[in-house]
């Protein structure tokens, strides 16, 4: 009943808003999926490396933070792309 | 200041902040809430030079704040250095110095390059760090929403950071890019430097495509370096904005629903706030400078 009351222009405006929102949500969400896997790898491998070579802990940790920051940034590329889709 | 006095000062500040947040005039004065307003930049003083907008706005105030803190704080502490540190401030600065000197520059550059570029990388680190950190202090700079105290309109408290605006990290990334290309050309000369982008062993018709990919990678470096810093800080601020009340206002679920949701997201906001000031602010300054050092080293390295 509601569908019949909505004309084509309003419907396409709704569709555009929905598409933008999906772009933001999917962009960030899928980026977060990959980043989560990547971060899990980094911390898992660090634990593995430190348990093999405990004397290299501080060295491994500084590389770990480098890897953490580089990997974590990828979620924000998706997020920024989503924001561009949403606002621009 | 003694510890007890500091505690009282902190609680007084907390009380004032809570009072301001719960100001009923504030709640009623903001009927329409849109998150992007938090990042709007209304000019405080309008300046236009040859048609270019050079107005002083919130971002300019934050950049100036970070620049002044970087120069004043560090030079004041450097002037009152003691062999046996008796203040926690000096110890903190020494930790930061050791991070910049031993970890970022000496760890990635050869001694001659490290000595030459340490001042630049150190300043970059401190500027980004101060800029990130003052971004987490609520300051009364939001002029788009005002609150009235005793009949006078005051700007409301808001979080903002110069680094949460793409133009600031972009300019920093461009400075870094120009610096490492300059250093590479100085070390090897233009032809040898550009030839050095192509890995050894690539011959004949493959040189063109590989060179194209390398040129693209240098352009992507600018984007990744700037967007990494910008998006980290922006996302952190958005998260705090939504968790610290934005979500409650947007959803508008009535008194009980809002209270429950507000308490839950408020607790999360505290956790994210600690995460941001404890890790992200420092880590992003660190990563920006480490990558600067790596790029500088890559530009002068003999082998690709």
C-alpha cells in the first residue's frame, strides 16, 4: 500500500540514499574483515616468534607495532572510500 | 603541584566538564544533530589574499597550538636539563628522544643520514604527536553550537585535531616526498636516481612498464602516508563522537532506552578514549616518522 503511494522520483531518491549507506557500511565492514585477519596474523606470529626467541622480544615488538599500524590503516582506506561514497 | 592538589584540580575539572555536558540549555539548544558539523570549519577571522581563503579557523588554531607546544615545551625542557632527572617531565622527554633517535632515525638510516635528518624527523614526530594529543582535550572552540552561561554565548566544547583534516597530513606527506626525492637526487644525480627505481636485472622492453609501476608507487606513497594518519585520527574522533552521545541523540529511543544505550556507549567511549590517547596518537606519529626514515634510506641506498 505504501509502495503505491511513492512516486518514481521519491523512490529513486530513497534508493540513492540506501546505496550510499550500503557503500559506507559494506566498504568499512569488508575492510574491517580483511584488517581483522591481518592483525590476527601479526599478533599470532609475534607470539610465535617471541616464544621461540624470547631474547629478541623488544626487537620483535617494535616490528610488530610497525606491522600493526600498517595493517590497521587498511580498514581506514575502506572507511574513507565509504565516506566519499556517502557524502560526495 | 603536590599529588593531592593535582587530584583536586582533576576532580574540579571533571566536575566542571560534567556540569557543562549536562547543561539543559545545551541539550535544548541543539535540536538538530549532524555528525559532520563537528568537523565543519567556520572562520573566526576572515582573511582573503588574492582570492585564496586564508581565514583563521578551528584547524588553524590547532596547528598553531601544536607548533607552539612543539617548540616551546621541548626547548624549555632542554634548557633545564639535569644530569640526574628530578622531574617526570624530563624523563618523559628523554623516552621520546630515545624513541626518535635510537629507534626511528638510527634504526633505519646510516649514521651520516641519521645525523642530517634527525632534526627534521624529530620535529615531525613531536608536531604530529602534539597535534594528535591536543585533539583529545575538549576545548571551547565549537562556534557553530553555542551555550549561554549568565546570558553570554560561549562556544561549546568539542574535540578536533588538525591531523583529522586531510590537508595537514597531505602537506606533511608532500614535504616528506620532496625531501626524499631531493636527497636521492643529491646522492646519485637525476638519471642514476630514476634508473635506481628499476630493480637490477630488469632489461630491455620491461624497463618501461616497471618504471611506470615504480612511479605509481611513489604517488601511492603520498596517498597512503597522508590517508593513514588522517583516517586514523578522523575515525578515532568519529568513534568518540558516536559513543560519547552521538548515537543516543541520533537514535532517540525515549528516556529509558536512551539512558541504557548512553551508559553502555559511554563506557565504550572511555575505553576507546584510553585506546586513542594510549596507543593510536603515539603510534601514528611513530609510523609516519618511521616511514619517512625508510623512504629517505631507500632514496639514497645503492642497491634497490
